[in-house]
C-alpha cells in the first residue's frame, strides 16, 4: 500500500488550495465588508444583468413554439414541431449551463441524452417527448423570465443607487458647476428646496450608500443562488439519472476492486503456498527414494518437510484471514478488530459499542477499513498510541481511527486512503480525514447500516 502520511510542503502562511490549484491568501477584511469588492459579487451581478435579455429570448421562443405546435396538433405537423421546440430548448439549456459555469462557478452536469430506439425520425420525436429533461428545459424557459425581470430590477436599482450615494462626495461638484444647482435635490415643492450640499449631508449620503452597497452585495448573492437552484433543478440531470450514474460508477469500482483482490490472491498463492507445496512434494519424493538406502537422511528430509508444511499452513491461514477472517464471521467486529489491534506495532485501544451486527458485507468492509488504517499507523504515522472506536448512529455504522503520529495524511495524494475512499463510496460510505501536520490524525468512516 502506498504511503498515506508525509510532510506538508504547503506554505503555512497560505490558507489552502483554491480553485485552479492556486493558494488562497489570508483574508484581512471580514466577509461583510469584503463582499462588495469580491469578484464573485461582480460575476453574479453580471449574470443577473444578462438574465433579462436572455430570459426574454427564452420566454418568447418557448411561448411561440409551444403555441404554434399546440395549434398544429390537429395536423401531423404539431408533434414533430413540438419535439423540435423541446430540442431547441435543450440546446439553449447548454448555453445557460455554460453561463452558470462561467459566472456562478456552478458546474451542472448535462442531463441524460435523448436516444431513440431505432434511430429514425419518429423514434427521435418520441424519445424527445418522453424525456423529462426536455420538459424541464421548457419549464425553465417559461419560469426564468419573470424571475429575471424581478432579479434584474432589484439588483440594478440597489447596486446603482448604492454606489451612486457612496461616491456622491466625489462628483457633487458637478451640480453647481454645470447644472446650476447646489447638489442633488432631495425635496422640492416650489417653495422649499432641499439639496444635499453641506459636508454633513455629503457624509450622511456616503454612509447611507455604504450601507446599501454592503447589503446589496448579499442581496445579489441571494438572487444568484435562486438562479443556481433553477439551473440545477431544471437544466441538470434528474435525481434518478444521477443515482443511476452513481450506481454505475460504484459498480465499476466494485468490479475493479474484486478483480484486484483476485489477482492478489492468485499471486499470493502462486508465489507463496503453491511454491512451498511444490518444493515440499519434491522433498518428500527424494525422501521416499532414500528411505531404504539412507533412512537417517530420509528422516531428516521428512522432518524438514514437516516444518515446510507448518509454514505453508500458516501462509494459507494468513491468506484466508485476508479474504475473510473466521473470527469476524464467528464473533463479530469486536473480536476481529481486537485481533487486528494486537498485531499493530503500537498500543491500540479498541471500543466497539454495537447492540447488534450489521450485514456481513458491511461488516467485512468495516473490518478491512480498520485493518488498512492500522497498517498506515504501523508503517507511516510514527505514533506511540492509537485508538479504534465503532458505534452505530441511526442507520449508519461509524468507525473512527485516531493516532498521535506526525500527521500529514492526505486523500488527494493518490495513497491508500484514496483507495479506501473509493471502496467506501461503492456502498454509499464516506471517509473523512483530519490530519494536520504534526498530528494527531483522525480518520472517520461512515457506512450504511444494513442489518
């Protein structure tokens, strides 16, 4: 197994890895004051500004195609025209997902493709009409327009008025110089006129603008979040399709893991017990030949063969334990994990709090997960003690392995931890690693409880 622990070479003055592999610099201003000048806010503002013209196009196209095809349903042309309109909406959805990916940093997967049974025109038309994703794209085109009008009006009004008030002291001189008035007119009825022209009024106007700008930044983020939900819910794949994709991926991981285990078992048998048994058969054959001519030499060879049999049996026991230990089947996780802990190079405290046993498959994955993690502790952690805790939380089986070693474990390093993550993910499990440089390391695994 590859090393899962190692020194952290990142600069301690940096906050961590950001998008694109860049390291995020240390934040000086709090989030509330930083929001108006962050690139995220301006990207989302641009997104909301573009939503209105794009929403108009989508709405007009959807209404036109739907009305036209509905009017022609009495003829044969209405059905293929409706399918063509739905397909065009899917094409426009591609552009909307790309816009959300560029400005909202929202990566929405493409929906399930349309596949006709025969490949003909009518087969394609039927597949488009049966596709839920096609109708969701049409629904997005209809619902996005009124929301885009609201989001455009609110964000532009607040953003423009806020920045105008905030920067008013910078351009207040323009009004008396070129407009012939003292400043922005706040009130006027023909008799009384109130202008924002004094230093105190300029300061109050700028302060009010700052409050509006700070609040509007979060309003923009909230409006953009609603847009993101619409894109994800209506333009992305359905939950069923997403789940099918996940299951297909998990099935591939399970198949690959099973194939790797079979290759390991075959290699261990070929290089270990099988080779030893072949040598044992040859020794016994030689001993048989010398039995009458040299009984002492034959007895010595039989004694050596007896020792080889013991070693071969131990190798077979170890191999069987690696496949599925008998103690796990007979006595459960408590005894099996205690047996693993006794072979660890550091003292390990094991606590198992389970009132019943999970399914054998889940129990086996839990056993091998703890086994791998304790091997990491023995080989790489440089720890002096470790602990294993197992308990049940609702419908989940929880495992936690902790050590006081040097830390630095990283899931992204392509180590044995990454392989464990894939194995747990295949059964809807989760692996979380907390391992700062210098330790301690805490690895928590979560598995579904299947009784």
